[in-house]
């Protein structure tokens, strides 16, 4: 996995990506699922998560997620200086059951598939263009998944994960999250 580049990864998933874009999605980006293509559509959706390993995106985090990290750091000793060093694989060191934080895809799989469909519609769907989109747009962010016991939560309090649309985010991601009430601490760094 260490020697595979983003371009290598896109080349590996290219047959699935291309097939689903051309043969499974309709002109609005909705899949036409049937028994013959439901498994390949599943693979296409899952391939999106691989970008995390090969695009090596900067990890953002919300103020709430940072508070959780700081609280855990005071209680335990672990080798991480800040939340940007925590990835999905080692989340268990600060959140053993993955119950309080979620590594959210700010740029979602649906947004990616629509961008790929747009490339196809404009006759510019290439491996290089897909890589450019991922480099430009792929962002992930630690946010609060469950309300913290130590917070003073009112009756209508919701964890950050419940404040955002799960598949589509309009406009600038920084503005979108802010407008949803999520303060991303390191978005400008």
C-alpha cells in the first residue's frame, strides 16, 4: 500500500468508475440499480473510501472534536500531540468504541460521483482529471458523533454529525460547516 500513488489507485478502480459512470448512473447522477449491477455499484461507492489512503488529505477537526481530544489527553498518556495525527485506524486509542468521534468525509462520495459524471458529460473523464478533483476537493474532518457527558446539553442539543446532510454539501465546505453550526478549528492552516 505504501508504494501505490493516487494515480495508481485511480487506475486500479478505473474500470469500475468508468463502467458505473457510463452504464449505471442516469443523467442526474442517480444509479439505475438492478440485479446485474448492484454489486459493481457497491464496489464503486466503496472505492471512494480508498482515496483516504492514497490522496493523503489534511485532516481537519471541529472545536468539539478538539475538546474531546484535549479531555482524553488530560486523562491518558498517548503518543499523539494533536487530533490531526489520529487516523481512522488508531482512533480506538482515544475513542475505544468509535462512539464519540467520526472521521467525516467533508467531500462526500455522492459529490465525487457527481463530479465524475460531469467530467463524463463534458468529454473530459480521464484518470488525470479524477486525480485533480481528489487533490483539489477531497477533505476529511473529525467531528462529534455523540454528545459528550461533560457538556451542558440542552433539550434540543444535537451532535455535530446530526447537523450536516449526509451526501451533499452546497458551496464552500468551510462555509457549509460553519452555517450548520460546526466550528472547524484548523480549516485555514
